[in-house]
């Protein structure tokens, strides 16, 4: 059909006797390329117009489909146009390079289909994980894992189809892959361990992008930025990137503070022994304050008790939980609670205890010197010691 069409056009141009065969071939090729460009331009604008029209609808998938297909369709038009132009050149030149036209067309078509599928997977990932486009967006880590797996399946399938198209036996390739996989497994065991570690993270989902995690086994703490197939990127609190091989997460314990329900306030507050008579009222007021605090979760455990006679203080244990899990807000609430406890203690005329030591000396203790030359300094030292003893004894009585 192509030959008949070209022969007709060639005879029509030749009948006028205007141009040589080379010029006639060039004009036909130019016309095909120009027509291809025009058709590609029209197709691109039609799809853009459809995108603008469907963007006003509630359905998000038609927008994603059109956006994913626009460039591959334009590429398909160009592929067809270049193929026809190459066929025209081959019909007149008989050059060996043009014998691969059909194979290039076949491989180009496979590439366009794969490109369109990869773009569609990417658009679907954006929609499913977007809180703006979805009322209940899916977990980004799960969507990202499924997206990566889907892209891998598409690419591997395309590679096998291309190899089959080029004349290679797929069954032989798979058999070689089974034997070679053993050698590759031994040579790249760490890489495979990280790969399967990444699969475990994606399937078990102990954390997701944006979570604050830490490991009590290793010095790992920060915010998860990216979960790859080989490494996970964590941004530490001093803003340095930390790249952790995924295999590590299969052997270490990982805490995820981002998933906690509440944050805990756990403090031991001591008052003086002289304020023991006020202990019951102080404890009761602290408990009442916490029960009425708007930021304290009263459904969780709440303990305020006198727990110990310590060496320098009478200890009160305060154990409660805040409603917020935000780190900065938690410390603001904790500060407010501690200040209110201080006010309660001061309201009863009591004081928060601090480590002290009292020295008691018997009455009439004197210091003397055996040497006459040191008598004056000894009397001065004895006077200072006596003054110190009286002061210490008075402090002991006040205690």
C-alpha cells in the first residue's frame, strides 16, 4: 500500500518534470514530518482542552488519566510520523539502516506504553496520598511502597518483552537468572538484606515518613524523611541527614514517639521536714489542681502521694499525663504544672527542700592552744568556732 501511494505521488510530481528523484523524495519526507508535527500539535491541544474541561468535575481519575497520556500520545504520533518518513526514504534509497524500521517501531511502541503506565502510577500515587484530593488519604509509606513495586513490575515485564522482540529466549534468560541469582546472592548479600529489610519496613510499617523515631539499641533518633529500598533517610534534631541501611531495622528495637497517645509528667518534689504537718493538705491540693487542669488527661493514671522520708526532704511523687503529644507544647504544660505546685506549697507557708546538713555541738566546748606564741590566734579561732556552733545549734532548733 505504501509503495502504491508513493508511486502515485512520485509519478504525479514526475509528470511535471520539475524535480529529480532525490528532490521528490526529500519533499515527501518533509511533508510527512511537517504533517506529523501538525498532528502532534493538534493532539496535544485537544488533550489540554479535555484536561481543562474535566478539571471542573469531582472525578480525579479522568484528570490523572489525561495528564498521564498526553505526552505519550504526542510521542506516539511522532513515532508513527518518523516511521512513515523512514519507510519513504527506505523505498527510494534501499539503505541497510532503514531495514530496522519495523523493529524500531515495535520497540518504540513498547517504550511509549511503559512511559504511559509509569506516569499513571505516579499520578495515582499523588491522588491516593494527598489530604487535599482525598477525604481519607492512604498512608504515604504504603502508597509509596505499592507504587515502587508496580513500577518495578512494569519495567521488568517491559524488559522481558523487549528481549523476546529482539530474538532472545525468555525461558533461557529466566533459567540463567535462576543460576546466576545464587552467585549474585552471595556477592551482594548485604544489598539483598537491605532490600528485604526495606520490604519489611513497607509491610510492617513500624514508622512512616514524617514520624519521629529512635532506637534504644543504637544512636538513631530523628524524623524520617525517606524510606528507600536500600536505606532510610532520617533527619536528626541537629539537622544532619542520617542514612540507615534497612537491614538494621530487622535486628534493632525502634521506638515511635509520634504514635504515643499522651506524654507523661513524672516528677518527685520534696518539702522540708518542718512542713510535715502540711503534707496532707499540700498533696490533696496538688491532686485537685491536676484533676481540674484543662491540659491533663484525667482518664489516664494520675498519682499524687507522699512516698518517702528522704535524707533532706519529704518526697511527693507526681505522676500524670498530658493530652498533647507535641514536644514543645508538652514542656509548656509541664512548666505550668510545676509553677502551680510551687504556688500551692508556698500557700501553706512551706518550702521546697534542698540538700542541707545541720551540725550540733555540745554546750561549753572550748578550743585552747598549748603554745604561748599561738594563744592569740587560738583564742580567735575558738571564738569563731563557738560562734559557728551557736549558729548551727540555733539552726538545728529552728529545724
